[in-house]
C-alpha cells in the first residue's frame, strides 16, 4: 500500500515537471512551422500561430527568436508599429541582442538602431582590505626631546561598500555609494626618554561611514572591460579607539656596550580617541579596475587611493589626561586610504526607443550597396 502511494506521488511530480518541457517542445515545433510559413511568404498567419506560445512559453532564448521572426514579418507587412513592439520584446528577452549586418536583413538592422536596452541604473556591492597611510602636517613631541624618532606603520583594515551607477551612455556613468570601513595605523616613538630602548607604541583603530561620489569611464566591449574613475567622498568618524604600550628600559654604559638594569613596561586599556579627532572629513580619490562579464551581470576587481583633505586631529583636545598618563601626543596629520575591492554589478536593463535613432551607419551601408549594384 505504501509502495503504491510512493509510486503515485512520483508520477504526479513527473507529470508536473514534464509539463513545461512538453510545452516548450510544442512551442519549438510551432516556431519551426512559423519559420517555414515565413520562408514560403505566408506572412499573415504567423502572428496568430505564435500568439498562444508567446503567452505560455517564458524561455528567453525561444522568445527572442519568436519576436525576431515577428519583427521581420511586420516589416514585410509594412506594419511599423507591430515591428517596433516586437523588437522591443526581443530586447526584453535578451537586452544585449544586436542584429548582424552581414546576416540579417538590412531593414531589421535599421530598425534595431532605433532602440536600446542598455541599463539606466546598475546596483553594485563590494568588499575587501585597506591600509591607511598617514601624512604628517606638523610633528608634535610631548616634551620636545632631541633625538626622538617617530614612524607610522601600515596595518590592514577592511571595508564593505554598496551603491548605484547612473549610466549617461554606454561608457560614462556617475556613481553614488555608501561605505563602511575600519582603518588602522600604528605610531611608534623611539628614544622618548633619552634612551634608545625607550619605546611608545600607539595602535589606532577607526570606523567610518562614507558617501563616495564619482564619475566613471568604462570600456563597453568584450568580456573583460577596464574602467577608471575620479571622485569625492564625505567621511564621518564613528569610533576611534587606541591602545598604547610603553617599553621603558633603563641601561648603563659598559665597556664594549650597554647593560639593561631595570624595566617598567605597561599597556593601556582601550582608550577612546574620538574626542581627539575631527568627526567629519573629506577626501578626493582616483581608482580603476576591470569588470568581468558573466551572462548579463559583472564581477569586478578594483583599486582605489583616497587622499584625505583635512587634519584628523582636534587641536583643542590634543593635550589631556591620556597625553600625560600614557606619554603620547598626536601629530597633526591627514589620513589617506588605499583599498582593494572584489565586487558584483547587477545592471537594470531597460528596453526603450531612442529619442535620436543611430541609423546613419546603416544608411551609409545602404547607399554603398546601391552604388555597387548600379
């Protein structure tokens, strides 16, 4: 009894899954028959022959071929409205379809130049690592000691971005996005107390929300498409936390070298540096990368360098309890950012008639062919 129920359920599932396949096979036969009617010059019955399958069959490749046949049919029937509507449906089935001038009828090629399905907007998202070079504006020492040595070290942070591109045409676009980033740098001071082994290390971690705006120029041909852009970004500092380590070594000079006689290392808890920073900042940036076309979408790799425009330090809060307790003071500095991103682009294709048809090249070809025939 149980076995019969299982077999019955299997047959029902097979029926439901096979139904669309049978419908597609039936519509394929219908399209072949319509093509034969077209070849024989029996044009008036083709729209009615295909209408039922066009309502049922949602296979994009089949719909492209069916509407393409209808476009050619309506052109021969001198029905421009029917031809235009059918060609719009070709582009809805395949936004990147283009007739071949060496293969397709010239009137179909001419018709195609009146339409486009290029995206008006594209959504993109990306993520990756970054580093933040520090550009010192003015060096500040807590005690003005001579011989003090300072350096900034790059540390790896990360970022995640999303936004939209508005396509002015197939090559030029404007972009608006939002980005969350975590940036890190390390500042090391040597010889702070007059001893070569005295070291103060400060590691600073920031989190940001940024609004980047840019203008992009991109190649629009091929599977791999390079691009470049320039832009401006507004940055808001969300958090800024630091940790300070002090390595205090007392030594004495001996014949042939020095000897450490005492040490007093200490490490701070996490310190809030947000009040010591400017909350709002701006940057200009330049970048570029390559897009890899996959079906109708893209994957991309991008490199960007942003040049900070504003001093990061709030000079009114430069000296406070943290400064004297942990023997650290900020230089005036700007914070740059070098980022690498891996991302995804989803274009929103829109089939539409152009305000200005791109038919000049087709007309030149028609005129050239006429002259050759004469």
